[in-house]
C-alpha cells in the first residue's frame, strides 16, 4: 500500500481522454492534485468536482497541476471508457449520477451544468484474478479494520465472508486505484514538488485549498 510521505508512483493510465498526456514523474517542481472518480458516482459531481474546480481557480497562477482520473471498481457496465468519453465530450451522465443530480436540479438537459477544465485520464482496467482473493481480502481488512483481531469471532467471520465474496465475484481490477489502496470515490491525491505523496483523502470537504496553501508555503 502506498503510504503518505513515500514517493508517489506514476499513474497507470490506459488513455488520456482530455488534455496533454503526462505523469507524476514528469511534473517535478509542481504540486499535483489528482481527483479520482467514477462516472457512476453522484457525490463526485455534486460536491467533489466543484471543490477541486474552485481550488484550480485559486491557484491557476501557481505551480499546481490538476488532473482527473476516472476509475472503476464496481458497476462496470456504467463505469467504463465509453461513458467517460460521453461525459467529457458532452457532459452526459448516467446511472445514479443522472438520477441523483437530476432530482437535485443540478443538470441541464440531463447533462452536467459545468465542464471539467483540466486533463482527465482513464485508469488501467484489467480482468481480475480470483486466485488473489485471499491475499486481496487480507490487505483490505488490514487497511479498513485495524481492530479486526479484537472483534468478536462472529463479527470477524461475517466481515471476512463479505470481503471474500466481493473479491471472488470481482470482474475487473483498477490498477492505479488499487496501487494507492483507495477506499472509494471521490478520492484525492496530493503530491508535492519532489514527487512525494503528501495527502490521500476519501470524500470531499477536507479543505483542499488550505492543504495546497500549506504545501506551497513550505
């Protein structure tokens, strides 16, 4: 698992859908902010993207690079490259994003009311290997349940069954998402000017602008 204050590995990108191709190792001397999202993720578009777009406007004259990375760890029939390209080209949304943002009055003609103003890449998605289910389940439990061994045996068994079922049924693996051991989407990565991972957050509302200001001030 990639840890905070360790060198950030390059993103495993299958395709840059918008903007000039690049990667972390090519941007030394700049702060890099990566917004990791899924197409079928309402929260990514209702709160998380507006937050990062606001940050971009605050730092457009600073050495700060903003990227989007679309990934897929579920709902693969919706979270795919085809729907990502529709999103980037026309603002077209699908699934729960369409339903939720539509019900909240946040769409115009069933499309996003704003555009994503920075490069966007598609994560490398490959067929999952069910033979790795046991080791993958152990890594997830270690990450998300630090007190696992202290739980009642019945709770341990239930958690293990649920996690194992997820990995046995999993059809695809998202390379960058799993390399950085993210918990879900939206997530945000912050890499400093030397290429070191300085922040990794799940969700939004964690004060991205302040985090960037602190890093610029170092």
